C-alpha cells in the first residue's frame, strides 16, 4: 500500500485562533503530519510525492473564485493591514449578497470562522494537500487497491465556497469527484470525531456520491450546524446522506456499533469505490475528543473497511497532538496493509 505526501504541506504554521471568546494555540500544526510521516517510514511504507494535476480537480468541487482567493490572500492582507492579525470580521448577513473587492470583506465572505488563519505558507500547503488526495485517487483510478493520502491541512469541513474548522479545500470531496472519472457510484465514509459537514454539503443533492459521517452529535459539539440524523439528502440525493451521531463519553464499543451501521448502509448503496475521511481524533487522549476510541478499535475499523473489497482512497483528516496519534495511525494503516 502506497502513501502519498508532499513536504510543502508543512509550510502552513498557524500560531493561534479565536474560539469561544479567547485565543488558543492552534491545534492544526505541521507536527501532526511529521509524526505520521515518520511512523510510515519506520514501518517501511513507500511514500511518494504527488504529481501536479493543476487546479481543475479542485475547481470541480469548489467555486473557482473561492479557490483563486487563497492564492494571494496573505499577501493582500499584508498590503492592506500590515502586521495586523488576519481575523475575519465582516461576514455577510445572508448568502444572497456578493463578495466585495476588499480583502477584509472577502476574508469574511470565504470563511465561516477564525480557524484557518492566513499564513505565508497557507496556499502551497492547501494546494499540495489537495494534490496529495488527487494523486491517491488517480492511483485508484489506475487500478491500485488502497492508497493513503497524508493530506495536511485537513479538508472535510470545507464547504463549496467557505473555509471551516481548519479546512479550506475539501480533499475527500475532491478525491471522490476524481474517482467519478472511472467509477459510477462513490461512497465517502467519514470517521472523524467531527461532522464531515463540508463533504455532506457538497454532495447533499447528488445520488452518485453516498456520504456517511460518524461523529459526535453536533447539537453541542463542533461543527454545530450540520450533521443531524434527519439530514438525509435532498432532490436527487435524497437517501444518499447518513449521519450517525455519537454521545460525549461513548467508548469504543458504542463507536464500533454505530460504525457497523454505517458499513451496512454503505453496502446497501453498493458503491464502486470508496473514500475514507480518516480521523484519529476520536482517541480518548486527543485534545479535541469527547469520546474514547482505542488503538485496537482503529485497527478493527481498518480491517472492516478492507473487507468491503472496494477500491479505496484513505484521506487524512483530524488527529491532533495527543500522545497516541502516531500509534493510532500505525495501528490503522498497518492493519489495512496486513488485510489486503
């Protein structure tokens, strides 16, 4: 099983962001990817760099003006605001408006929160994170069984034209759309502790991509606004969305029980290929977790997903700087390799 990674993803180095009325150190650090990369090397995984597929696969999922915004947003902010911290403050009252020409207005228009700070290295990190997922998808299109995309920053919260929750380009959605070049029906299985709200929203009215998100109930937990059980799709996509909610405090048994519900629904949909939004932030010691997944539980998930016998792209999502991050990634990915 090949792994795809590009060192330019490490260039984004956010220091802090504003949450619940206070600044906190930013959890989404380059060290996350370094820990997993080094684990892959210790376990003799072949790590290869992605090719440059250009912007077209990204713009197949995201609004072109939204993609273009990120290219020089940091430089534009510096020109207008100097060293002031780039915090969005001018969000539209309703989406029937339009973006202004101002960097201040556009930053508010294209973001939902303060979690994707503009940094000098943000654009190359976003771009090569997406290219990593595209490369993995292309390998599967070309016949590979399972390919792992070590994508950082993560992506599953990114909406079609807004950043959210550390995510600006939705790598899993981009990979799923790329798989549609060959496969008739694609499923996305999101096993991050947070709702895959961006992926849900992007495919909500489509029947060709089934999205199942296993996450903590958003009524009291980020991302808050999407991912409720009664959201099942709309229009042609009615029935092609499934939200499986966990309760704070749920342990591995409860998580795996809901996970198996998702596998059963996915099997009923009968996809031709699969994207897994792979989060390790369900771990009990993850700094953002309110549930208690175990290392053995992650390995159990891995074996069950391989048993589906589908061409599969694994796209890295959450998993922050808790003590077990590298160990959980090792358990999942080595179990996947052993089960192939």
